[in-house]
C-alpha cells in the first residue's frame, strides 16, 4: 500500500522548492559567493547598508577573490542587481536621506544561517539544550493548567526545591560547572540568540504581506470583506490588532523592559569575568554585549514599520484613494475580458491607430545639462523700507503723466488750434502747442485725429517734436486733419 504521508511530504517539498528563496540560493551556481559576501556584510549585527557603501565593500572583496584565480566578470553593482532580481536582496529607501539601502531577504538570511552551521557545526544534543526544553515544558504545563489545586501543588513543589537549594548553598555545598560544560551552555545560548535577529526579517516580511492583503481586501467589493473597510473608517488599527501585531507587541514590551536589560547586562558581566569565557571568540563576546541593544533597535524599527503601515492604510481609505484604484482595477478587468473575446480575431501586433504618451524621463547628453549657480538667485542688494508719506495732487498728476497720455491736455490744444487757424493738421497743432510728453503726445494727437478728424491717405506731411530727453525728432506721417474743435463734437 502506497504511503500517502510520504507523497504529501514530497508535494510540499516540491512546492517549497519552487517558491522558497533560501532553496533557490542553495541551488545557485555561485551560492558560496552569495552566502560568503552577503553573509559577511549583511548577515551579522548590521543587517542593512546603503547601496553605494555595499558596492564599495563588495568590489574590494571581488578584487581579492580575482587575485586567487576566480573568474568574476561582473562588478559589485552588477552582481547585486542579479541577486536583487533573484530575491536574495531587498531594496528599500533610506529613511531621512536620498538613496536606497540593501538588505538580505528573509529566505536568503535563513539559508546563510544554515550554511554557516555547515561550516562551523555545533553539537545539538547537549545537556543545556535538554535542560532548556525540560524547563520550558514544565513551565508551560504549569501556566496552562486550569486546575487550581494542581497548579498550587506544582508551585509548592517548585518552592520546596528552591528552598532546599538555598539551604545547600548556605551550608557551603555549591556545585560549580566545569569550564567545558559552561562553555557548552554559552555556545548553546549563542546559537539560540544568533537566530533571533534573523527572525526580525521574517517579521518585517509578514507585516509587508499583511499590509498588502489588507489593501487587497479593501479593494475587494465582496460583502465578506466589507468589515475590513468599515474598521479602517472607524479608526481601528488592523495592523496592531492582527495576530502578527499582537505577537510582536508582546515581544517588543519584553525587549524594551528596562529590568530585562539591567538583568541581562549584570549576568553578562559576571559571565564574561569567568575563566572559561576566554575561549569565546571576540565576535561572540561582542555579539553578547550588543544583543539587547540590537534587539531594541530592531524592535523600534518594526514598530515604526507597523505605524507607517497603519497610517498609510488609514490615509488610503479616508482620502478615498481606494475608490480610484477600485475603478482602475475594474477597467483593467473589462479590458482583459474584451481582449479575450477578440483574441482569435485580432492579432496582438495589429495596428490600432492609437498613440499613448508614456511618462518617462528624456535621455539627453550630459553636455545639455546646465549647472545650478546659486549666485544667480542671490539677493545681494538690501531691501529698502520707505516710510509712508503724504502725496499731494500735483505729485500724483506728475506720476500719471509719466505712465499715461494726457488726452485732456491734447484735446484742449486741438480746440485752441482750430479756433485760432481753422481746420489744421497734427503738424499745425504741434507747431502751436509743443509735445509736452514727447512721442506720447504725438501718438495721442494721431489717435484723436483718427477718431475725430479726417485721415488723407493720399497726402504726407512732416511732423516734428522734442522728446522728454530734449532731443528734437521728426517723422513723415499721413495727413491727419482736425475740421472742428473736439469738445464741440463731443457735446
């Protein structure tokens, strides 16, 4: 009879092999290069680097590897582009600065941890690990027991054991672990502690996935997903209220507890003062010293991510952006449905006659660029502040004459010239009454003659005037003749 469980296990592993980034890293041709370089620069305490800084570090490593005879044709930037496309690296914007950062994806980080254990295997069947499992199992049995009497009995047994231990210590009977067993326990603690920072990458990925699912539910118009939209409208923080959010909140509260940090530092100081700690590497000792601060940094980062996701989700709903995206999605679905209907009749390369202007940055030569010169926008002159003064009518009239033609003066000049000489041309008016506004007076007379006089298109006359700068000027114009006073015609 065939084993159904074995077949199911094979199918699950095949699914994981197709989707898991860590498995893909194991199968990559340059898996040693990926794990060695990225694990060194992104797999320890520092999990994220600006892309430019990472390129510089990797280029130096690549040069050293080429000196040993390895064929590495690409630059660090080229390799990082490939690793980012394969899912080993994740690109994120740098907070508070221009540029981007690179970090290991959760799958790649898990794979690198596994490969490190192959390089430096640690004994898994140890006394300390068994004691940890036994202690946690006993603690869980007590914490989950609903029976009052049984729980009280277990706690009293625990108290009796502790009191007996206290009496033994008071009597001077102390069991001190030998250096070998103590070192074994420290390394077991290190193995567990070094796995915790990698968990933050998975937590970050879970929140990314949760944020994406919530947005998809908001876009979904099905009635089963309507409560998600209603909760956001009411201000419910769905990120914090999720299972992932509650689990992380409990962990974060413990990490940020000042008593935990003080107890850890005190215990660590005592531990590193023991003789056996000299057998620990400098990296292990540094990791233990930085363990709690590192967890706090990661916890604050994840909390910031949760807050940003929650604010973005609330803004997405309250600003009605989801309505636009929902309409766009429906239009895309309709277009795809119509495309399926005509796929057998219209070829994909058929000319449609439509031209779509894509939004893209134009590619130009560097020579076309113009450097920004801050001095062009430098207001070097001081801004003068003038106190308000009283202006008389004569000053206002003078200001008006500098910007406008004084037609009242010109009409009076034309009327007096016509009364004195009879019908007269513009040249006659200028001869009797000089142009006080220069060419502006000439233009005004020509405009008045065109409106109130006669323009003789077959005759030309020379006119002369003195400009406001005192220079005498002249011009030939068509004869413009005033037949009667302008004021009399207006009346």
